[in-house]
C-alpha cells in the first residue's frame, strides 16, 4: 500500500517513548485496551511497555513472543495536513508527514486523497 491521505482531525500521541519489538522477542502481556480492543499492553524484558496488536503476538497466558518486528511509534498530526500512508493494521495506518516523520495514526483521523 502507498497512498495519500488528508488528516481530518487532530491527533496528538500520548506516548513519547515508543516500544520497538523484534520478531521472537519475549513479552509479558497485560490488559486489553478499552478503546482499541485489538491491542494488548506488552512489557519487554527491560520493563518498557506499549500497546501492540494481539494478532502480532504468539500468546500463552500472560507471556507471548512477537510474530513480527513492530514499533509503537505514533505520529502527531493536524487537521488539513497531507500524509503518505504505507500500511494499515488494526484500524491504524503507518504514515509519513511532509517533514519525513513516521508513525502510527488512527484510521478515523484520515481520509484517502486521489493521487
């Protein structure tokens, strides 16, 4: 996927310290997100946590292993901004803004623009 999108609603990331996860990495799994039930809270071996789509985790009780590389990096965007969309995952898009910054944004804050 590679498309242009127009931001229709501001989104400010609440997390400034993203959790990068490598395929096969062991994670402790916590609660499910109430707003985004596809996501579960995961904590790595160093004690750093973040929300990860449950489908990306091979789970056994409260322990899991990452099925793919993933980052919880989110992108702050403003209404009217144009972004490039690369991947859709669990109602979020991996996007890049005009300054070259990349991160996840909720699908509900963006609409596709014709090329």
